[in-house]
C-alpha cells in the first residue's frame, strides 16, 4: 500500500486527527466547534468538486444546505416522519431539484453562472423565511433528535463521532471520484472545455452530475445539522453562508480535497478566535480574507505544498 | 466506387458579416490522407470546428458514413469516431500528461458516477489498463519521456504530440489535425510526417490542415484548397500544384516550384 | 386601476434608477478589470452614511454631498490599489473572495466609524407629494430620476467623446494594445474604481431620504445592482441602465400585484428566467468563443 497517495496516506492522517482530537476538546463548547468544522468540511469537500475541480462557481450552496436542514425538519416535525426516512426523502428531493435547475444554470459561464447560482440560493432563502407556517419564518424551528428504532442519537460526544465518520466518508468519496474517469472528465472541463468535449465528454452532463453531488453533500450536512443542533434558523440558508462556504473552499485551496477540509477548519475557528476582538471582528476578518487571497491566491494547502516541494528540491 | 466516409454539402458559417466558410462541398474517403490548405484566414480552422461540432453551421449539411450529423454536439461526433487536435493547444494544463491522454479514452472507459465514487473493483482494473494504454500511446507519438510529467511542464513540440496521443485515445475512425507541424523544427516535422503515414496505413482517415507544403505534398492523397471560405480547387498533390489559381491565390509566383 | 398601475410604475422607476447607478458601477469596473466588485454595494452605504453624519455635524447638504461622494471615490481608489491590484492575474473566484472580504471590512469599518442604527436623511426639497394623473410622486423621486438621467447622459458623453473615456473603453477591449498606444492602464483601473464608487455613493445619497440608510444597506443593493448589470449584459452601459430600470419596475409590480413578501425574490426570478433564454443577458455580446 502506498501511504504517500492522498487516498491512503491522507485519509489515514485525517482519521488519526479525528480520533485524537477529543484529547484536546476540553469541554462541550469545543466539541460543538469541532462538529461545526466537520459539517462545514463535508459541504466544502462537495463544493470543491464543483468549484475547484470542475471549475464551475456556485454562490448558492447554502440554499441546498438549507433545503436539507428544513426538509428533514419539516418532514419529521410537521408530518411526523421518522428522521431516517425524512433524511432519505430530503436528500433525494434535493438531488432531483439540483438535477432540474442544474441543466439550464450550468449552461451559463463565468459571472453569469455566479449570478444564477446566487439568485437560486437567495430565492430558496426567501422562500424559507416567508413560508413561516412550515418553517417558522425568521424565528426558525426546533427539530427532534435523530432516532433509529431503539436508538436515539443525541449529545455532543455522539455527534462528534457521527460527524467524523461522515467527513471521512465524504473525503473518501471525493478522492475516489477525482481519480476516476468521471473525475478526470471534470478536471478536463476545467482545463479546456472544448478539449474535453471533442474527447467525448458531454460537458452539460458532467457539470450537472457534479452539481448534483455537491448539492447532496450540502443537503446531507444540512440534515445532520438540523438533528444535531435541534434548532434551525434561516441564517444558515442566507447568501452570507453561501459566500462563507465558497470562501472556505478557496481559502484552503481549490482543487484540493484536504485543502477544503483545512479551509473549513480555519474559517470556522477564526470567528471563534476573533470574538475577543469584539467590535473589530468584522474589520479583521475582512482584512484576513483579503490578505490571504493576495498572498496565497491558490489557497493555503496548495501554496504550502508548493513551498515544501521547492524546499525539498 | 464506395460511398465517401464524410460528405460535406454547401456548408457555410458566417460570423457577423464574415463568411468564414462559404457554400463548401467536398467528400472524404475512408483511410486516406486529406489535406485542407489555404492562406491565413481562409477558413480552415472554422471548417474543422464545423466538422467536429464545435461550431454549428449557418447552413449546409454534413453526412458521416451515410447519416446526417449536421449540428451534433462535439461529444456526439466523438462517439461516432471523430477526433481532433487544435491549432491553439487545448491541453488540460491542470492535469498530468498521462491523464490528458487517459481523458482521450473517455468514451472507452467506465465513466459511471457511482462506480467512481464507491470505487468498485471493476474500476481499478479498468484504470490500470487505461494507464498502460495511455502510456503506450504517448510512446507511439514520441513523448514517452514525459509519462510522469505534468502537462504544464512540457515543451510546445511535445504538447502538440500529446494532443495527438489524446485524440488517438478514442481509437477514432477519422483524425483531424489543425496545423500539427506549426512551430516545430524540421526533425519534429519529419516525425509528424511519419506518424501521419503510419496512422493512414493503420486505417485511420486523416484530415490535415497545414501550411507546411513539403509535408502536405508528401503525405496527401487528396487536397482541398480554400480561399475566402470557398473551395478554390481540389485533387491530387500534382493536380493542385499545377493549378494556376492556387499558385495565384495562395503560394505566390515563386511558390510550388520549391516543393 | 390605472392610477394604481402608474403608482407602481413610478415607484419601480425610482428604485430602478438606483439599481441602474449601482449596475453602471459594476459594468465600469468589469470593463476595466474583468473583476466583479462585490464591495460595490458598500459605496452606496458609504455615500448615504457619510452624508448623514456630515449633515448631522451641521454641514449643509450641498456641501456634505460632494464631500461624501469624494470620500467614497477615495475608498474606491484605495480598494483598487491595495486589494485588487496586488491580486492581478488571480482566478475569477479568488478576486470575488477578495472583493467580498473588502465588503466585510468596509461594513466593519462603518460600524466603528458610525453605528449600527438606521438613519434618515432629510429630503432635498421637502416631502410634499406631487399629484400626477391620480398617482403621487415624492419630490425626492424626481431628484432620483433627474440625477440618474443627468449621470447617464454625462457618462455617455464621457465614454463617447473624451480622450480619457475612450482610453477606458480601449483598455476594456484590449489592455495590452491600449498600453502600447500610451494609455496608462493602471490609472484607468484606479479611475474606474473611483468612478464606480462615486456612482454608488450618489445612488446611496439619493435613496437615503426615501428608504433610510444604515451600515448594512449595501448588501441587498449591491446584489440587485449586480443582477441588473447581468440582466443587461455585463459590460454594456445601456444594458446596465435598462437592466436596472426593468428590475425596479418588475419588483414594484410584483410586490404590488403578486406578493410583497416575495419582492426581493422577484429580481432573481426574473434574472434566472432571462438567463435561461439569453445566456449573455439582454445586451451582452454573444460572440462565439474562438478555438
Ligand atoms: N469565433 C469567431 N468569431 C468571429 N470571426 C471568426 C471566428 N473564428 C474565425 N473567424 C474569422 O473567420 C475567418 C476564417 O478564420 P479561420 O481561423 O478559420 O482561418 P484559417 O484558415 O484557420 O487561418 P490560419 O491559417 O491563420 O489558421 C477569419 O476571417 C477569422 O477572423
Ligand atoms: Mg487556422
């Protein structure tokens, strides 16, 4: 087994970090932060497939996250579905929606695509805020714990391990995809769309496919959040959250699965650390964003790897 | 005489006021080397773009092996056996050289999403085969030394041949090359010459767009001369070489004697 | 019936003019640098908030307004110089993140310099509504429409007739060629950010007496402006103006006749619908990509 490939070495490292991290999590608050990192990382790993590898921007993925969260919540609260069934139905529903809207949207390019995905996300968010009989509106709604027959999943410790396992699975799936014919097709589209097309790649199909996958990752993470935290508000569906997710991906490093995880970790931690700055928080956060992108335009992990590679030579 | 492999009828493409390809008709016979020549801006690249579905024609039709393929998407035409290279390289610079060629095999691979994401065992076997065949193709076109390289670390001449290897990955029936020798030195050009001859001998139809007359005159079974998007004349190398209109429009007075 | 329709149209036209000004800012910056400046909305906020605070400190409006516009333009130039220029050549997404970072930073600064409260600016010439065929219009709306019209004409003259304006268009078309012809491309970039910021600020000042202003008004206005610019076709000045007006009117009609809760969604539904059929917007160039 070659431990230097991402699929073995990288996954093993990530598993080790997840296994050992609880030693450093001194109280429930830090467990919560760790879970939040894991959930964001799952979304970012999916989003990175779309943005980093296939080169298609989305400024609306919080919409899919929100649909996952509210779908699970509404089906289990308002219609009394068992959470597992609600999760399955919601995920399938979001996949279908992404498939339907993805076709026309992904024909667009560049800033037009950015606008369309942004618009889609905002529309979802406005619907969730406005349909308050179903969603509780701006006040949000509470969600029951996730139960399986004879088993209730509750508490930070339990959810830490669930999130950790889900993240490992998400990373494994992403790494598999990237290193496969379908994944090469995505990267080829990023490299040269005509080059890919004349090689027999159906560009629309490939783009829509990865759009659906990234939407499913986001939706699943949304459903997890709903059941884990027991309460959801429209904040997680907002334009700002979409931007936050893209920033995590770009920050960690586009076209790098582990970069996406690192980006999610950094940008989830940063605001926690910056709270001590009180009213200066936004200014510093914005400044850090600008500076990082100027000095590491390719993102943290790829820039770091590049520097290490140079040193070795 | 057997039916032509490709039949182009009154094909036209206009960009605003420019008739880049204008009422063009010609036929391409299977297994031969066909060249398309003409001065800069004559519409050669536009023609290849039309034939491979990169542009949709303004009017006219294209029939491939008897069926109408006008307006099909590039990937659909690729599935019917068309492959090409580009005048302005369309390499995937975000990938390794080997992966570039593996993409060329896309149509012959298991490209299902679930197979990929869950990495079913049958994928692994296919991947190994894909790697080996891609490496073989790279050696075939003469860029074997770059098998482990990243595409963005390769020199221009090697990239041009990498594109040919990628195009061959699909085992095409027809290969369209847009100025494969442009920017290459005489040795490299000679290699391209040999490569084209070998491909034609193995049964692949070659459509060659090229400015290098020595190369064109040497390998072509049939030549179409374009000028301002129209067909000026066509025929064998000897026939084209001696056509006064060609000499006039394209090669200038000192032209063909040199070939 | 008709009076009500007219009322909605007038309201839509007013907001649409504001969107048009913001959209023009997007178009000018995009033309000069191919950057989508997600901080564009913050100039709107800075214009409004700066005018309010200057006016509160006793400055008469005719003095406060130009100072606020100049301040916003200066912020625009600084943004170009210290955030966008150092990242030249970075990918589209990276540049988007940078301008979003700038937007967060500017909003943070606004809460520090000013506060998180809502502020009102007094109307320029009273708030006595004017009767118009059964509908009414605020004098401030006339200001919005008049100033916007003036600016559109002025920009038309600037880009069509002056050397600097033509240099900016040349840079948009082909930066290298423009540079070779002696155009100072870096100056053009700074100018475009300054000009866009000034346009945004003017929009923010004009609308502040009608809708109030605060540290976070820039977000939605910026997004609507972006939507308007895309609707019209990125880079087209006419497109930006038409896009803005169309969005404003559609929103107003939608809110009036369909549902006011979905007013903000209207703009985005329209833009999606248009893009599905016209992937380069209404006036965008549809040139085939060359290969
Ligand atoms: N996408 C396009 N948009 C507008 N005009 C185009 C486009 N592609 C080609 N043209 C125009 O069509 C004409 C033919 O161009 P084309 O590239 O086909 O010529 P060519 O024969 O390949 O020339 P060369 O030998 O220089 O490669 C030229 O006038 C060119 O400017
Ligand atoms: Mg050409």
